[in-house]
C-alpha cells in the first residue's frame, strides 16, 4: 500500500479517544467556540463573517483530527516495537 493510500485510510477511520485526548479535544473546541463568538460579536452579518466562522470550525476539526491521527500512528509504532522485543 503506498503512502497516500495509508494516509487516506487513517484520515477516514474512526479513532476512539485515548488517554488525555478527550480533554485536548474539548480545550480546542472551547477556544474555537470563543474565537467564533468573538467574530460573531465584532463583525457585521455578512458572507465574510460566515466564512470566518467556517474557517474557525475547519481549524478546530483539523486540529482534533491531528490529535486523533497522530495518536494512532504512535500507537502503531509502539505496538510494532513491542512485537520486535
């Protein structure tokens, strides 16, 4: 399986939270929500306001995906190391 196929499989798989991941997800969502609310309070309703809030949502989702996908990679490496021992 080539590298991009492995990445796609990882990106589109469910990753159950492990360890402190749930708290890290919540932290990112909290500050993303605060930032989006600030945008809503301080900008006039417009296409630009909607786009700005959408980009905050995308950033939160991408950051949380980074946590999930990286943890899977680490867990696989850890399992591979244990198998070699």
